[in-house]
């Protein structure tokens, strides 16, 4: 019995410590969900009369809907650009010698390493000169840069599992490079391509720092409107909007996690 | 032209041109603009270096980043150790606690910390209700608020490398140590901990690097005393329109980040999976 206690106590302590840290990671963000069902016009942490008032206000507001629509538009644009360019890059990297591959790979991943604020200032300055501040096109360009590294890494690692002999066989049997890609390579990396597309969408949909600079007053996205509202909005609509953003991210993320599960 | 060269050109040309136009050239403009205005000058760097207020901002940035790193290690290690100790199936499930928040909007997560930590926030209310405190504690607009939120957001960067270092330790080593009569605690101190140190080092460097560029958290949860370099850059551009000075600050931050990242890649090459903060 004493022996069991001696081995059990440290395990329980470990589970308690580890479990607390894991709870610290998930629980805080979830507290916003019950708050979002407040029906009063003032802030309530635990709603006395739960209701959908705040959601109705959000979905009935042309201003917020415009921002939401713009965010989706930008995210779709960035998703397409980043996925196409990133997949091309990953396919190209595979054909390079080790040294130049690592160099170019580092360049393609660099947007993840450079602090957002540095890229924000740089792109703001250049966009201001080119008349791209406050345009959806400008936002798509900047968000694509930020999403590109994820696509390169995800698709690149899926390509590791593709046997080049299969592609060579296809080519030597007379299929062109495009046919070979469509019929031999793509089916093997399909999940990674779709997964990184979803990921790219999420990166753009949640982006704040760079967007804060380049969205101007004309092209505010949902996160930028939220940012403004944090400083100026006093009514409790933000918990509802936060919940919408969380649900949107989870909707995008769930298929990704399922794919990951299947892969492992 | 050889067919393979053509293929490489077609595949790599568009993404690299895109990156050049939308990423490299804007950054080059920042570097250029910090020293040419329009003639060559180091005045902006000198101003940054000489003015005590700006020196303080750099000092605060380093201090907050360092404290975040220390707390992330202190909290992240037991979490990773716990994750490493459970069955793989349970681990897959528990890892969702680390992965899912990591993908959620950074802005929303900061906002939630604001409503939790404000004077009338959930934390203060619960503590008052339980009779722990009489009057609300100041939990935000200070260093505490910034640290709590930053550690919360950066913990995954610590947990992933530590966990993979722990999982890479062959269990035979621990069994050998135990069968030779070592107490579990001494097995931990003399076998597990030293062997997982590369993971801790990798995690610490990553957390520190990402901390240096933090902008949203100090802006929302910090007070004037918690202004970090990123916030000063934003202030210089958007409030006072001093572009060359903002460029000099941005360059300094960029240089520091790249230098540390180079150390990260060099020092941990081959020993850690090169995920560069990608989960």
C-alpha cells in the first residue's frame, strides 16, 4: 500500500500540473462563448437571461456584415494565390540540388520568421505609393505572402512520400508533365493541398497586424473592425462576434485535424 | 534549354517572383529608407540609440520576452512531460488542448484575456465572491496582464519541441537507471532532464524570438510602461508619421530576429525537427 502510494503520488502530481497547464491553454478562450449569449445591453459574464440578442445585432448590422463579407473575400483570394504558388514552389523545390533547395526553402519560409510589424510597415509604405492601401487586392497580396510558407511546408512534406519513379514511369510512357502531375502526383498530395488551402484561408481570416496598416478606412476586415470596437464599442456585441470567429476557425480546422489523424 | 531546367523555371518562377515583389522588395525598401533620407545617414539609428526613452522600450521588450520565455519553460515542461507520460491515444486527444487554441484568432484570444482580467472581469469577480480579496486586483494594463496573455499564447512553441525531445529518449535508458537502483527523482534529474534539454533550448529560443515581435498583447493588455518595440514602430508610423525612424526601429527588430533565428537553426540543426514554429 505504501509502495503504491509512493508511485501514485508523483503521477497524480504530474497529471495535476500538466492538466492545469493544458486547462490554462483551452479554458480562457472558451469563457467567451457563454458570455456571448447575453441579452442585456450591458456586459454580463454569466448571462441572467440567455438569448441570441447579440448575434441578431451582429448579423443585422450592415457594417459588420460588410466587414465579414470582405474578410471572406480576402481569405478566399489569399487561399487561391497561396495554394497555387505554394504548391508550384514545393514541386519545384523537389527538383533542385540539396544546397540550392535549402536556400530557396529558407526564402519561402521567411515570411513566417520576419515579425509581422516589420512586414506591415514595409508593405504599408510600398502599398501607399502604389495606391493599394484600402483595397481588397492589396489585402489578398499581403495575406498570400503570410500564408505561402504553410503551403510550401505542408505540400513539401507530403511530396516526400511520393516516389519519383512513378512520375518517371508516367513520363517515359509518353504522358506530358501536366498529365503526369494531374494523374500521378496530385492524387498523392491531394489531402495536403486541400489542407493547406484551408490553413491559408484561416491565416488570412485571422490576420490583424498587417491588415491594421493596409486596410485603410475603406477595406476594414472583420478582425480590424473588432480591433476598433475593442477601443470604442461599449455594448457587449464582441463576445458574440468572437464566438463567430472561433466557430469559423474550428469549421476550417476540423477537417485538417481529421486528415492529420488519418495520416498518423 | 534542357527540359528539366524549363520545368524548374516554370515551377519556381511564379512563386519566387511573387515573393520578390510582395515581400523582398518592400523589406529592402525599409532597409534602404532607414539609412538614405535621401543622402546616407545614420541619424535615425543614432537617435534610437541615444534617446533614453527609446532605449527603455528596447529594454522592456527584452525583459518581457525573457520573462515570457522563463514562464513558458516552467509551465511548458510539466505539460510536455505529462503528455509524454500518457498512452499515445490519450496523448493525441490531449494534444488538441495545445493545437486548437494555437489556431484560433490571436486577436480574439487577447480580447478574451481583457474581459477576464479587467477590474470587473471574471477573475476579480470569482476572487471577490470566494472572499479571497476585498477589492479588485489590477490584473491588466500592467506587466502581469501582458505576461499572462503572452505565456498563454506562446506555450505551444515550448510544448511541441520539449515533447518531441522527451519522446525521442529511449525508454530503456530510464529502465536501466531504475534497475540499477536509482530513485525515480534521480533518474529524472540525471537522465530525462539532461536529454530533453535540446528541446527546452529550442522551445526557449522560439518563444523568445516570437515574443520580441509581439504587438497585439502589449497594445491591448499593457499600459504605457509595457510599450514594446512593435508598438513603438506602429506609433512612429501611424501617429507621428516618422517613416525613417520607424524603418530604423523595424530594421533593428528584424536584424535581432534573424540573428536569433540563425542561431536556432545552426545550434539545433539535425537535433530537432526543423518546423520553424510550424506545428
